[in-house]
C-alpha cells in the first residue's frame, strides 16, 4: 500500500489547514488521515470516497471536534497582518521621502490593511479546497477576490468622501513601525529551515512522505497477523 | 418534502453513532477498520471520513477512548475503544432506536 502524490497533496493541505487553525493534535490527525487514505486507495476507493466532494467541509468538521491551542490565534494573525501592512507602508514612505519623518495617507492604509486581513481569512481556505481540485480552486479564489475587491472599493470611496487625514510620524515612531517588517523578513528566511518547520508542527514534506510510505508498507505486512489490545 | 436520498442521509446522521458504538462493542478498532466493519454489516458511508468527527464527539462525550498501539515490528496506529459509559449508551440508544422504528413500522403498516 502506498499513497499517490495526489493523496499526499490532500493530506498536506488538510494538515496545514489544521495547523493554521491551532488544532493541537494536527500531526496525529494527519497520520490517521494518511493511514485511512492509504488503506482506502489500496481497496480501490477514491480520495473523494474518504473526504467527500468538499475538502473544506471535511477538514472543518473534523477540526470542530478537536482541541485548539487558542481561539485567539486567528485574531492574533489578523492583528499581525495589519501591523506588517503598516510597517511596509512606513518603510515605503521612508524610502520615498528619504527621511525617517514621514507622512502616511490614513485612507490608503486602512484599505491595504483590510486587504491583508481579509486575505488572511479567505486565502488559506482557497488553498485547502484547491488541494486536488483545480476547478474548485479557481471558483474559490475568484469568489474571495471578488469579496476583497468589492469591500476595498467601498472602503476607498467612503474614506475619500470622509476626507481621511494624513498621519505625521516622527522618526522614532517610524523606526518602531518598521521593526516588525524586519522581523518578518528574518522569519521568512528561517521558515524553510527544518528546525523551524518542526517547531511550527509542519515538518519537512518529503521526509514525512517517505516516512509515511514506509509505515504504510509496514501496515501491509502486519495487517493480518497483528492483534491489538488496550493497555 | 424530503427526497429519498436526503432521507437516508438524515436517518444515517441520527443513527451512525449507534452503529459505530455497536461495532466498537466487538472490540477496539482503528478508523479504516471501523469503516470496513460497517461495510461488512451492510452500511456504506458516502464519505468515510465523516466517522472521524463522529468519533471525536463520542470521545468528548466519554463513550469512546483512544490509545496508540505499537506492536513489535508494526507501526503505531490510533485505536478506538468503547468505555463503560459507551456500552451503556449503546444499550439505551439501541432500545430507543428499536422503539422508534417499531412506531414508524406500525404507522407504515409494516409487519415484523
């Protein structure tokens, strides 16, 4: 018994979705799903026979019954996105004005922050639904893009009508605002390091696939002569 | 009006936990083993993965507990095991199911 690349794509996508949702036992659930898919495919079933046609609904239903590390993670992520948008805007202003004392258009900042926060909520869903279904991916992305664009346009018009003010930032505030961006760059460079991926509970995909294939082969070998019992 | 396909889904939603408890009453079983046991008893699920949220609910309710078994040479697997509370629930819910189906059979004029 072994898992196809398509099945691993589903396992990876669902697992990352669970990790991003703060599911404590995401790794254990991933193993269980991979094990189930391996056995089902061996018996001539399809991925859809296991997950159903809606991968998002499947993953969310399973996650709903699990323990989460924190319900605040999503709001924390959105707050983080807004902080980084502000940092990026200030960094651009510093480069543009060649000074640490800069002026920021508040209206534009609000719109960009909204786009970042909305994308953080909507885009991971698109990635998950897309795992093995390109058509579904296009539909999901199109819908999300339409929602984000429409609200952005409404916000832009509303802020223009309200004549949103400009913010004048002193040098020390600018430096403070840019600091998260520097940290983000460092984090992005570090995220591909195996140690960091392990820390995030994601792990190295290729290593995991090789390990799971080995384990599934072992299941084949022991399937019929292994009688389990509780401790 | 509920069409036939939807009715089967609705009935299954209400009875799948009972079926899972009944399979677990025969002994501990892992996820896919549970699905095949249900199939062997004539119950095929539209999406097999739906048993995992259900198992999660049963575990939360205290009807099921889990353990990981790593036998000599074999890889570890998560097994689901019926608790005493689960065994009692199977008895109670089973009686309830039989009472309800008997009532419906009487209404439909079905002879047993």
